[in-house]
C-alpha cells in the first residue's frame, strides 16, 4: 500500500474535532505558510508539486492559481467546489464528512496564497449532513483563531462560508457554480471571460475541487518537491479513487498515482477482484462522463503496455482506445452487465441534468436518452446505432459548458466498443428485453 | 481598431466589436445566423449556437487557431483574426446539426402559426437545414398560457433563446417571467400566475424569434405577407417611447403595430404598450410611407420591394434560366 497523504488519520476516533485533528499534526500548514512564507512562495510550492486538479479536468492547480488576475484594490475569491455529483464519484463527500478540518486547513492556506479574504465552500445540496459537520468545524476553527481577523497574529484575515446548492449537477461546472453562489439560476457562463479574471461577483476567482484544496496541506507541510516524488511523470501525488460496481471490496482508496489498473482491480490491497468470481466486462475509469473501456483496453493499452492509474496512461490512445482519469469514479462492470442499459442509465442522468441553456445539449441529451430507451426496450432499428454516434458528435464541442461532452462521450464510447451489444438488442428484441438479460460472447443469458 | 479577415474579406472594426457585428458590417450571405443574440439587449447570445464560426487564427500576436468553434455573437474581434464561416465545411455541418436540434422539439405548425413569414427559425431552417428529420419520438408540448391582456405564450414553440427574459429585465419596471425548470423541460413561465402588463412589455413579442410570444390583438387576423407595412410616427406622451413604428395594414385597417426592425430583425427603438396595442386607427398616426423590408423575406414578396435572389441561388440555377430572368426580370437579382 502506497503512502497516504490525505487519509492517513481518517479512522482516528474524533478526528472531526479540532483538538484531535490538531494533535495529529493538523493546521501545521497554516502555521508554516502564514508565519514563514509569502503568498507567492505558497503558489510556487504548489506549482513545484505538479498537483493537477482533482475535479476531473486535471488542469495543473499551481498554473490555475498563477493565472489569477490581481488588480489592486479589488477583492479576490477562492471557491471550493464541493458539488460532487458525478455518478460513480463519492470521494469528496467521504473526505469532508470524516476530515472536515483538512478541507478548512487547505482553504486557509490556499486563500492566503491567493490573497482572498473571503472564501466559499459550495457544497452539494443533498449533502446537508456534511454541511452541518463543516459548519461545526468552521466554528471550531474560528474559536481557535484559525479563521477570522488577524489569523495567528499574521495580520491576515479570512472569512469562510459554506453554501449549499439546490441539487443540480450543472452547478458543479465552475461558472454555473458561481452563478448559483450569486443567487441566480445555475446556468454556465460563456467563456471568456474566465473566472480567473471575472468570477464571483465579477471579481477574480479561483474554483478548486475539495481534494485539490486538501492536497495543498501535505504539499505545504512536506514541500512541493517531496509531493512530486510520488506518482509517475506528470501525474504526481496521491489520488482518491471511489471504486464501485461489481467489485469484492468497493470503497474509497487513496492510491499513489501510477498503480497498475490490473493491480487496483485484482489485488487484495485494493478492490480485491470482481465479485462472485465473475469476469470483468468493462470499466468506466473516472466518473460516468468518461468513455467506457472494455476489459482488454482498460488493463492494457492498445500498444500492449500495462495501463496505470495516471492521467497520461489512462488517456493513452485518445478516445479511440483510451479514456480519462476524470474525477476518480471507478465503476467496474462484470460480465452480466448490459452495456445498452447502462448507457441508457447514464444518458438519462445527463438528460435530467442539462440546464437547457444551449440548444445542442438541451435537445441532444433528450434525444440520446430517447433513442437509447427505445433500443433498450426492444424497439430500436439498426440505423439508430449510427444515429446515436451522429447525435453525440453534434453535441460534442458545440456547447457552452462541458456537460454536452459529458453526455456525448459515454454514448459514443459505448457504441465504439460494444456495438455488437446494441446490434444484439436490435436483432433479438424479445431476448434482450427479458428482465436482467445481458449480452455475453458465449451466449445471451437471462438471470 | 482591429482588422479581421472574415471569409476572405478584410474589414476594420472598432475594438470590442463582436465577430457577428463585424460580419454584419460586411453584410450579405456571409453573415452568420443568430437566433438568441440581440444587439440592443445586454447579456443575450451564446445560447443557440447557430452562429458558431471557426477562428482559424486568433490574432496577429497569437495566430494559433481556436480549438473549438466559437459563438461569433459574443466573441470579440482581435487584430489579425481570421474567421471562417461559409468557407468552412465543418461550420456548415455543425449549423445543420443546430437546425436539427432546434427543430426536434419545435412543432412544424408554420401553417397555423402567426409568426410564419417573419420567423427567424423558419428562415434559419430554410437556409441552413435539411428537409427531413431523423427524430421519431414525441415532441414536447405545453398548453397555451394567457399571460396578460396583450400577450399569449405558446411554450411549445419556444426555443429558449432567453431574449424575452433579458428584454423584460432591461426594459420593464419589474420582470415577472423567467425560465423555470431545466433541460428540455425548461419553460418560460410567470411564477405562479403573474400577468405581464407592465409598460414596454409588448416588446417581448418583437424580440421573440419564433411564434412563442404573440400579440393577442393581432393573432389570426391575417398572414403577415398579405399585409402592407407602412412607417408611421406619433407624438407619444411616454418619455422613453419615440413613437416611431411600423403599421401593418390590410385594406384600410391597421391590424397591428410593431417597432421598426433592421434587416437582422433587431428593434432599434422600443415602443410603449400604448402605441403598440391601443392606437390602431390611421388617424392616430402620421404616415411616412412604405416600410422597407430587407433580405429575402416572404413579407417583401408581395409589395413595394422585389425579393432579392441571393448569389448562391443564382449559381445553382441553370444558365438558361438565369438568362430568362435577366431578360424578363420578375425578381431583382442579387449580384
């Protein structure tokens, strides 16, 4: 088992209280940053660490921070994106509910680095119990002088607010999140201007994922170079992977980036193999929006190399034979999974969650869902399969925000790798619509 | 000033101009269509994706192409920018896809729709779309909603361009309608049963690109191409209203009053509800003369102006037909 930077003390009883957290080395990074470092040094440290955004896009956090416009006399904001709602991803919820102070510590250090005096945690509306945990932890941090005016006598002030969302997936998109935070309808904004120039209340803003902000804590404690020693190549440090699906041991694992996918699925240290002794059929490696890959391609790249849990290795081969690390929502599907049904299920989600602002996504997500529904329920035609690819292509790249792509990619990838299953649904509607039916290369079996 | 190349044509425009407005300065068939953007209303644009263009070179300083197609209505020009619209096949293909997307939930009820003949979506589909549909499922439908004494909302036809929301926000005292719901279940609504009757609210009818918001004093009175548009003005007591309008005549009756629009369907001077809904006698107005209707439009097919055949249509005609037309012109040739 590799080193754990974030979740080392997650199972310590009472770690969600200030005293216990402090006893286990908590808030060291705040002390170090505020007393011995300038804000620019903190940014430099994060740059050195090579930390990449953990929310899905994998954009280098240090670089994002350095893009922040710093006009004189204008407030800047740090917003933590805790609106985790991607199907298959549930790492931030765990991290926040068990280690609320880790996020708060990261928020203080990061806000200091960016020069923000007011910061927000925008949390998914459904996670109301986590909101309470965070609010309690924030109150403790205020009481102990880590938030408020003149933190630790350094002259730096910070107010931290938690704001619950209204339960929309789209509010996890950074500009929709800012709109929602401003009290408006959560429609993504057109970019440019980017949030780094005009974000919250038209002020320069950085929006970071919970895990990215939490990772700032070990980076400042041990130094960016130390952090960069973990991992492979440009994928440095550790990553929380929320593994679910047909695994023996689903759960949240903090892995050192670079673990082979095969080891992650089959070793007892991690997921412990596929349940009921079955065979693996497919994996969605980074939350429902990334392309699905069949067993052959997720374990080994098209070139025959072992696939590793890194940003680069998983995207090896582009979308033809690769996928993305995304937000780390690892969904494994055994041989009894119906890919058409699964794709329909994902599609239904995106149809429901499209904000309806731009036409390709508003109309396209519904269209995809309806065609998939038809295929799954035995009313499909052969030409529907090409229609899916064509509609997905019409959405992709033409929308305001990435939700269009998130809806199009899984459909396109499912047809790309599992076309035979779609065809089987068209040619054998009676068999395919039996409850629990799935396609198998050996024989189509009902369960 | 910034110099840009649009479809091979160079033009110099002030900094901060959008690509679409730069193209409109050139004019003609290279202008990208716009379904949601409305120059006089702040905040509009970027939603319908009809005006997507390819930026082949970002600027003179940074000549890299932009990775994705960009909405020309909200992307501002940079000096040295090279933009491809009709010269880029991928742009035209995407536009075809946008027409298809906009039409899948739009009822094709043009024969009974009041907007037919002056409908942006109709023109857009006619110019850029295909004649068939691949959509087999049921379309979404809504009941017609009465939202006040003058305006009817038929949500089924709405393409969610948000124009009316921004217009009401910026022109009227208090906006009572907005977008409710999300995705393809999103709808324009007055929460819960509010009535839109503020002054200037009638302008939402003019900005609506489709027949979703219609004038109740005009509904079903006449097809628009059978009416005669006439420019007129009156001394309106309302300080914000210039009283310069278009009267739409059938015989000697004024069937409706609208604001004057330019060739891209944009109102330049807003009019108040009194001018629009309550002054329907010739005696209320000073007549200036026939209104000029630009572009290929069925409205102009009937009177005053001959429709202009665009260059593409002429290019597609056989040589002999072109000669016939030139010798005996029923239409003005646009070249």
